[in-house]
C-alpha cells in the first residue's frame, strides 16, 4: 500500500509542477481537467456533466446522454473511484485558441481493484472548447 500512496503522491506532484510552467489558458484548462477528475472521484454526475460540452462526442459512440448514463452506472457499481493522470501533455491550438488538448496515460482504480481489470494505464486524449470563458469537454478518446 505504501508504494501505491507514494506513486499517487508522485503523480500529483508531477501535475502540480507541470501546471507551474504553463501559460494562463493552459493553466485554466489543466485546472478544469483536474476539476473533472475530482468530480469523477467524488461520484458527482451533475458536476461532471457541467464540464461536458453540449456537442460532446467520445469513444464508444458517447454523446452527453450516454455519458451521463455510463457515469451513473459506474458510480452505482463502484463506491471508490480514483483517477491518476500520469504526466499530462496540455496544449492550446495556436491556430484555434478556443481549442485545447490534453493527452495522458491514465490509471483508474476502484474498491474492487482496477476498473476494468487492467494493470497498465489507458492512453486518454481529451479535446476541450472554450465556451463563454469556460473550458468544456468536447471529445474523449481512449485506447484500450
């Protein structure tokens, strides 16, 4: 258990250090992604969906309604969820400053072990749109 705690603390420290060297829009985007992570870990469907763009699309044909249903089912099944993003790469598209991209290996754990049973991290790519001054998740892709 000590190794897991050290690993999680190291990952969080890496996120904090990565945030220090970013421009203001990148910092805001990373903070929004961290808010999404916190909402997932707190199992707050409404808070998660507040960060999702109305035109959201994702892997497995996810749209906002199917994403909400998937979240609710996951939260009912797993009482404890932890999301660890390992060394996220954050960038704002220079030709379209209202588009942000975050790519990261991500490990997700729950009370019954890894969700799903998988030792290696997923490669996750998220696209965000700046809507009225707020970053909204517009696309989510993961490699299984």
